[in-house]
């Protein structure tokens, strides 16, 4: 019995060496950094220079009795209309996430007052770049 366990372990190790598990690269983005999800934060500037990849997620911190996080269509985003959200990511704690599970554009805004003092965020999710070739 012990010999078969050693053989199985050796096969597993050989498999992992031959086919290494890819490194997990998902990234958590704190929306607004230290300014969080609040009025009068320039979220268009916050997005600049960032690349959002499939599997990443957005972490929103806000006052739960004052704000929320809604996903809307591009048209509603441009007009700051929150009456017909595609999805409500607010769970009530004021510490909520938006998982970026699809390669597409996400249009998010504060639904209480519709883009209250600039509270809207658009991110485009890309396919991750291929890993570097093995050495």
C-alpha cells in the first residue's frame, strides 16, 4: 500500500513538473484608491494607465446608506440614468465587489442620484496577455 502511494505521488510530481500550474494573476482594484467610492473623485483619471483583465475585480468602499453600485447600459451611463440597471452589485455592507468575469465594457454608477458629483466608472476588461515563454 505504501509503495503505491509513493508511485502515485511520483506521478503527480512528474505531471506538475511537465505541466506547471499557471500563475494566478487576478488583481483587486480599490476603486478610487484612498478616496474610495465618493463624490468629487475623478474616476476617469483613476482608470488611466490601468489594465483590467478577465478575473480581476473591483472593490468598492462607501457609505452604504448614501451610495450604491449599479451596472447600466452605455447610453444610461452617458446620461447618468439609474432607473433601469442591468445589475445591482450593492450587498448592503458598503464593502462590495464587482467581479470582472467577461471581456467587455462595464458601465457603473451610483444609483442614488445618478452619477452624484461624478460617481461613475467605466472599465473595459481585456483577455490577459499570454505568459512569458519558459526559460
